[in-house]
């Protein structure tokens, strides 16, 4: 799964926020540009992380839940 995330080039919110902050401080990025990057990445990481965690948690207890 992590290979697919890396191969797809999907950004991670923590690494992306650090990079965006550096660009903001250096003046190479505006606030609107930063928010245009951070908000979609945050939403995607939240939904993707929740789905990944739910799938892993279900896989761990699947035999106990299903008859």
C-alpha cells in the first residue's frame, strides 16, 4: 500500500506542511497557494488514513466477527 502512495506521487500532510512553511517564509509561496495545497492534502490524508486503518482493523478481527 505504501508503495502505491509513493508511486502515485501523493503528498503527505506533515512533509508537505514543512515544505509549504519554508516556501511561505522565504516568500516563494503566498497564503492562498499554501492553503490550496494544504487543504486538499489534509482531506485526502484524513480520508485515506481512515480507510486504510478501517481496512486493517477489519482484517485483524474478520474471523471473529463473521460466522
